[in-house]
C-alpha cells in the first residue's frame, strides 16, 4: 500500500479546531460559491457537512466553479462532480451530497442543521429558506454575488437585531426588483476570483461562529476597487471594537450618505477611509449589482 500523508491541523488550531466543531452544516447550492465553500470547509476539517443542488454542470460553469475538468461529462450533477473532485484531493472527506431541491426534498427536511450556507442565485429560494428555518435557531450565512460586488450576511435567527435586519432585507429584495435595479450583461456575471473571495469571507464567518465570536451580520465588498464595508454589526461586537465608532458600525448601510452615486464613487476613489457605499436598491443605481 502506498504511504500517504494525513492532514495535521496544528497550524490552524487557534483559529479553527475540527474536534471542537459539533455543528451540522448544510450548503445550499453547488455553483460558484457553493463549490468553493465545500472545498474550503472540507480542507479546514469540517466533518458534518452536506451540500445540495439539483443543477447539472454546463460548459460555462467550468471557468468559475470548483470542478475538475477531467471529470466533466454531459448530464452530470454538480454535487456528484464536486464530490468526485474533492474525493481525489481529499480522500478522507466526509462531504454528503444530495442532488435535490431544498424546497421539495423530503430527505433534507428530515434532517436537522444548525448552520446553513446559502449559495443560490435566487431571492425566491432565499426567502423560502428564511421562512422555513428562521424559527429553528439556526445560523444562516448568505453570500450574494453580482459581477465584482458582493454581500455577505451572517444571521443568528435567535438574535432579534439580526432577525429584524435580515427579514426586512428578504422582504424588500426580490428577483424582479434586482433585475430592474442592477441588470448584468451575460459576460460580466461571474468570475473565479470573486467567487473565491466571497466563499473565503463566508468560511471566515463560520470560523468565528464556532469560536463564539460573530463579528458582523452584513458586510459589502467591492472587488472592483478593493473596498469593503461593515453595514451592520452585532451590538456586542460594535461595543467592544475600535475599528470604527459604534454609531458608524451600527448605522452603516442604514443611513448612507445623500450624495448622488457619481459623487459617492468619486469620494470612494479619492478618500477610501472615509467613504460610504450606498446600500439600498434605490441608491445602488446600475453600478452595484448585489445578487447572484
């Protein structure tokens, strides 16, 4: 038998210790975000991990999703191709896969998860997930990509601040409203560096969750100019950190600057440390697609 090295997690143990993680984790969506989430979480040592998606791989998925091209074939489900890819790289991974729709899957509904990564391209599905799980004391880590812009939410459903904030966001944003506000050309919807960066941010939120240190409930990332903002922080975090004034952290995104979008963009470019990025659909105009 060929000798193989086994993973030794000692260099990350102060950041994430696999043996201390008792969460049951579900990833919904195995596309540009979900595939990299599965890779990163498995590589970090997460053991109780399931991913579900009913889509099949298409040629345009290969440039921005974590699939081995050597395994690509017509009519293969994304979750199966992802599992084959990860099995080659990490033969001891324990990722479970389901090629199923979370809205109708009896198998998924029989299981219990306390952390759910939302990596889908539909606000309708997000709303279903929220409505179905919000009373079950789970943590939802929701990543949304539109071109070079992204939002990441980390929502503990038993926290009233997070509940109210995310509930209002889900009710206000629909697939139809996003399409009207921020249409994206077909050739500018997804690129691998943004998918990797956003999945890394989501995995980071999970690490802090395991350590009991949730830092923020909503952050915005503009990868076009390399800028990020905390839009909403959990109050305890805001009170204990001096990265920004407490009122700036808790109001960021709810009381944005009143300038027109071009003026805001100019301010961002000239004075990044003091800029404020618009956050509501009315203010986003056509330059800030936020869903994907």
